[in-house]
C-alpha cells in the first residue's frame, strides 16, 4: 500500500477527491495522509504539490514529488526524491494534448524517461484517455493519477480500459 499526501491551496479538497477517485478506478491501493500528520522526518511514496501553501517545514522526503508548474512558487523547499513536473506547459514531465472541447477526453503525455528502479525505466509515451472530466483541477488530478498508475506498473492499455470503462458506466 502506497502512502501519499497532497499539498495544495484553495482547491485542496476538489483535487484530493479527484485523485483518490481516479486511484480507486485504477485499483491503486493507497493510504492518504493529511498534511497535519506529517513531520519533518516523514517519508512518503508520493507528495503532490499543487499550489503555493505555507508549510510548517521546508524539507520534503518522498519517492516521487509531483509539482504543478502552472502555479508560481514563492517558498524555498528542499525536496528529497524524484521530481515530476506536471501542467499544461510543454516543458513539463507530464502534460496533456488534444484536450476535447466537450470534456470527453484528452491525450496524456509523459514527455521524458522516468528512472524508476535499477532495472526499470518508464519511457515517454502518449495515452489516449476517454474520460469525462469536469474542469482543470480534474485534469491535473488525472495527470497525477495516470502517472502514479504507470509508476506502480499498470500498462498504458490497462489504464485506458479502466478509465474508459468508468465513462461507459456513467452513460
């Protein structure tokens, strides 16, 4: 079971809800830790840093730290772990393309190699996702959730099927 926390500002509850919903659909088992439960010595599998929020400490220890690059950061943070940037800019590690106007899908884009283990490298790839999203916060959550699923070993076609299956049940 992987543990994760979300550090975000105003949209914290929506982002958390969307990420946890997507991880459930993708059958990723996790334990969510609240920010107040963390100490300077906490080590997590995943930290999601979505927006600028004052933290009680400046060191973050994790296996993977997702940073939303569409937000401006003013805090100095020491991050010990692999950094994965996400957002709508094309220089991020994870971004989207072909976002449909009717909110029914997009193409997930992993732009760079991720060195996950000594013998496992996740290659850049694009995954068409047919999933009805609500807004930009929902898209951010899907960028993070799909990346976690890939890191945890799910194959692109399985991710695509699980998310598409969810769309069929909603129809």
